[in-house]
């Protein structure tokens, strides 16, 4: 399908790089447990986020939710031609004499397609000939409507002698790449039809052979994996249904709260690059967050069918017909959709060709350059306001695995250098190997946000220290800890005021422990 991608908040906190910033640390604490720097630089590299002239981040989305080529739109099923010829007379045939010359019209079942012409990009034919004649026969098979470089398809095989009860057979595989197949039949007025001509003569180096009317010479052509570079005819009425469920795993860390965004807009562009009447429908676009809260994106053109004119031109100058759906805060629920912080996005999309039947009179056309596409784009300032936005992450941390912990009290300290404008309140949980929560602790203070963030001021980070204090009764939990779960509740200054995010901002942190370990190996 062809994907919607990492949307909306994929860069702010969670899809982050580990580039170290020049931060100065001053501490007398004895043990560094965790150290990292969070920023958005890797997202700029991945073209999810761009930086404008004043240094502010923009969220850039360029994602396919549907992308079909010629093979997806017209699929030619594997099919078989069978031609059985009864020997017309009972007679003794001299050596080297032709005793069968017959043309037959064969009809394909193309499962709703009414094709008049195809040019084969790739595919093969497996030809099998059977003969009951009691001498070697030279069999020539021709397909008058199948040509390559002006030459008609023709194959000559030597079939060994056989009997009525045990006819001999021979098979041969042929590459059909580059062949032009005329499917209009003998008089040019049909579809899905092809002529076959069978000629049979006896071995010129043998003797006469007796044949009779009860004998049948037959052949079978199995057409397999035909992929056209061009097709003309009526391609039937068909609905192509696309259902996607896009998992934004990084958003699973968001466990509560909300954000606010400004100037939100997206554009869905529909491309019809086939010379066939068509219509499309964005049936639904649903975002489900980590708390299983669901928001459906609504817009007047989400739900109903949208007619898209057929393409113009041909081959190397094919011009797709387009239709745009602009989703803004004023005409849709795009803000509510984004602010729901979805970690699963469910897309249902449909594309229908020839919704009103064979209106072209069999002149639908597809070229190797034909395509159908639904493409989502956006370029919006990454301006956010946060109200108790709650994120959670887990770190593997075993303080007791190399010895025993003796102190009757202790602390874990987190020191941050924060160049973002938002602040955060922290809490931690100590979890054992069986996933039991041993202890939950709240920090004694909060992480402060920088107050000097603007498009013309230098970025000045602010340093904060938060403590988690443990008494004697809590030491057993420290020793049994297998993982440390950190929960951060973020808030923008001034009660969720929307603010830009700028290049060069970062949040660096170190986690220390003052616990003194005595080691027994």
C-alpha cells in the first residue's frame, strides 16, 4: 500500500537521536546510571521535519496511501487454448504429405475483461502437441493475430509416432516478451479471441502411413504470467479496496494528556493516470491512541464517491487527471485528529474503474506509464501547546546484580539541561523481572523549561535537578529492581500556550545514584 508514515508528533519526543550536546555537568554523585541527549536532528535528515529560514521546525508529510501500477489495475489470468483436429478422411498418406490444415477461433475467459489488444512485456507460453499417427509428424502451429517485429508467431515441432490408445506428445516453452496480440478475432469485431492454425504432415523420410477419421491430433497452449505494457478494450467494472492499519509504535509511550496545534492542514491528491473513467472514495480515516480513544477525520469529501476524469495523452506524454482534498482546521476535524495522539491510524480507501459500465465502447487504454495514486502532503509549523502530556519509557536497570546494597537510605537524582520551552514533572516506578511494580516515587521538584526561546534570541538551556528519595524500608525494592519506568508529564508555559520548536533545542539528562554498593563476586 503502499503508507501514511510517521505522522504529526513523530519528532518531538520519541523518534529521537543520541547526538551529544556540549553540556557541562557538576556533580559529586558516585554512580551515573543513564545519560542521553534528546533532539530532533535525525528527523530533519529523514525529511520528516524541515527547518525554515528563522530556524523553526516544520512538519513535512509526503506519504502514499494508494499507489497502483498497470499490473495492479489489469490482471490477465493464466489461460489455455485447446485445439483438437479430427483427421478428415480415412486414407493412406504418402511420406512428406500434409494431411491437416485447419484454422480455429479460440475465446479466452479473462474474468470480466473484454480485451482487444495487448502488448506483452513479459510472460511465456507452454505448447504441448499430441499425435496418434503411427509415424513421426511435423506439426506447425501458427497464431495469425500474434506478431513480433512484423513476424507472425509460428512454431514447428517433430512429434514422435503414437497410437490411438497411447498418443505421443512433445512440449516446448516459449518467451512471449515483445509480442503484440490482436484479440479481435478473424473479422476484427470480437474481443478475447485469437486464431490458431494447425498444419500436420508426415515424415518426409518415412513411408506411407494409414490414418482414419477416429484419430485426433491436438495441441494445447498454456499462457502464463502475461504482463502487458499496453492494453486496450473494456477493463470491466471493478472496485479496488485498500485497507491499511499503520502502527506508530513510538506513540505507545504517550499515556495521557493533550496537545494543541496551530495552522494544521493536509492535502490529499488523487491521481488518475489511466485512460479509463474512474472514481475514488476515502471511506474513513481513524486515529486510535494508546488509551483506545478513537477520532475519525471528517470532511465533506470523506465518505462520498469522487469522480476523477481519465488521463490524457499516451505512452511517454501521459497526463494524469487530479483531484485535491484540502483538510484544514476550518473544514475538517484535522486538529482533533492530531491532538488525539494516535498510535494506530486506520485508512479505508476505494478506487473504482468504469463505474457506469462500458461507456468508451471498448476503448479503455492502459500504458506502461499508467498509474493510480492517492498522496498525502503537509507542511505546517511544528508549533505545540502541551497540557499534562504524559509520556512513559522503560530502562533496564539492575542495581543489585553485582553485589548487595547496604545503605539505610539513598537517592536517585536526575540532572537535566533543557533548551525547550516546556517543563515536566517526573515520577518513577521500580519494576521487578516478573513485571511487578515494587515502588512508585514522585520527584521532589520539576524540570524547568527555558524562558529564552524565540526566533531571534540565542538558545539558553536551563539546568534542573530532581530527587527521588528512598528510606530504609524501600531498599529491598531497589535491590530487586529489574527495570526503571520513568513517567514525564509535560506542560507548556502559560497554561498550554502554543510555541514554535527551533533547531538546536535539546533536552540532555543524566541519572545518578548516591547508593553505595558493597560488591561480593
